[in-house]
C-alpha cells in the first residue's frame, strides 16, 4: 500500500511495510543502497529510491544537499528517512544484513526442478545456448531414476516441474510417464513448459490441463512471418508456415485461459526492430484472453562488443530503457505474472530487491539433464565440466560448481560497493561461469536513474 507523508514541504512516500523501525541514534550514515537523481521535469526536486527497502522519496534539492551532501542530520525529516532506510545507524552493517537475507532465502526447501525431456530440438536458433551439445532423448531408465530421485529428495506433496529441452514436446511420452508415476505416489503437480510452441496440439493441452493443478507456458517469438521461420530454421516445418502455426498455438492457450509468457529475444543493437515485433505480436492476440498473456523483451546474452545490455554504448537511447518504455506504452508492464499491485510497479522497472541472485541458488533447485546428469542451472546443461551429480548417485555437495551456486558471500569487491546489490545479489552465477565478469552486472545498471524517474511518474498517477 502506498501512503503519502508530508514533512514540511518534503513529500515522503512509504512504499513497503518493512521499513526500519529502530529508534533514532545520534550517529548515522547514509545508506549505500540509494538511487538518487534529479526529477526530469523539475530539477529543484530530487528523487531517492532505496534498493533494499523499496522506500521512495521526492524532496527539494536544497534539503537533499543538506542531508545527503553536507550530511546535516538535524533536518526535520531525518527520523522518517532513518525509518525508511535512507539513513542508517553508524554501526549497522548493510552488507551483513544482505548476507543474512541470502542465507535465509537460499535455505528455502523449495519443491521445484527443471527437467529436460530431451536435448533434441526441431529448431536451429543461432543464439541457442545449447548449440554444440550432444542430442539425445530421456530414456525410461533415466526417467525411472529421475522419479526415484524426486521421491527421495522432495517429500512435500506439492511439486513443480519446469519442463525444458531441447524441445520438451519432442518427448511427450516421457512427460506423460513421469507425470503419471509422480501422481501415483501422491504429488500435486505444477508445470511450467518452455517450448517453441510448434509441436503443441489440442490433445497435449487437454492432457496438461487435466494432470496439473497449475499450468503455464513460455514460448519465444522473435520475428514476424517468414522471417520468424528463417530464424528458427525448423527441420520439420517450412519457414513460410512456421509463424502462423506457433501464433495459432498461442491463441489456443489463451482461449483455454492458460498463462502464456511470450518471450521476445533481441540483440541490443536491433531494439528498433524488436519494438516493431512487439507491437505486431500484440495485434496477433487481439480477441483472445489477454489476461493470460504476457509479452516481454529478453536481451540476448551475446558475447560480443556492444551487445552486452549492462555495458551498452552508442548514440541511441539504451535498448532496455526503450524496451521498458514500449511495454508501458503498449500496456504490458514487465514481470506481470510475478508481481501484483504496487509491487508490480517496482518489478516493472527492474527495481525489485531479491533474497538471492536466482532461484537455482536455493538448496533443492536443480536441473536434470535428459541423461540424468544434475546441473545447478539449465544453462549449463550438456557441459559435463559443470555437472554436480546424477539422479543415480545424487548431488555432490563438495562439487566446485555446486559450491559456487550455494555460496552466500559476495566475493566481488565491485559488487560490495554497488547500490544495486539488493536487486542483483551478485548477478547470474551461470553467466559468470560461462563469460567471466564480462556480463556480471544487472541490466538496469546504466539506466537506473531514468527508471526511477519513470517509476515516479507512474506512482504520481496514483496519488
């Protein structure tokens, strides 16, 4: 809930209930976790957003200078700023508080695995992170071992499967087999299916809706018409026919009120085309259940100069900022399925703090390859040097990759000093493993001030 508090002429907006409630002390310091910027259309007003507490303040520039530049903590609004986390006790260790949050979050015994039914795929996307790995389907022997691994390690009745591949629907029979065997022993199953959407049938959808208590899909569409077919390079569908087939299948999902996330992959330098595609895709789904639909931009992690979204340089406006503006102008905020209400607005601008860098760092989250190899992230699948066990033998907790994912300590000195640390919590572990530090930073790093201004404009509409 948002509420306004007026202190003199300073407008203070409390965005969350978890503000600091400790008593005011004489010795204070300024929080590290602040994004501070002039308001776009009023340079005499400063906007402050706390990336840890999500508190937000709009205040006069003169007052801002006194408190945050001159460090005069005698101003009339200091107590409110202290409660909101902008000012903290001199002996309060913010990094230690974040680590406690990570320790707690990463200890969550979440009941969720990513399951690759196959590493085979009927598409040949140029950007796929699985390019070059061996292709094979999951066999019944591996499926049986996977079922026993799940029964042994996930005792709670509600269990979530992220079906993945390759193209998971190429091994639909194994999906059914694992589903039915797990339900026999009492699991209530939730399913999320990442697919290119080309092989989906009404019979498959009917089966999924009958067997799973909750169902969602992710389908990537990154061009229009025959250009889509040329990017996907399906081995079993003509390029001219592929786009319409996938669009029809997304419409089928929406007509059955199934949550469907349409992912629009884009190269940073190609953002103008991506925006055109986004608008066209919205038109494709008019007349269907758009309350079940979420279309979002996903910058590709291409390891080439000026394609890294957190370090983009050039004459045009930052690509991710353009993506955010397009989604808002078209009525599809970021992270729509994940957050509701006021939290949704924070998530919409990439400003939501997190308990950990990724859900795969939690204790029980694991990715099971089609041959039964265990990885801490599906992006590492097929690369045996990053494996951390098998469904036959279990996880090796002494494994170096497993320890990287389970490490709660921020080792990177630059990260320790960053104001965005509560949001990224050290960044994607897999990207560090695969690309080193080249892609370690959060995608809002370069545009954080612009996003705070956009956030303020949206919040102002509610006040």
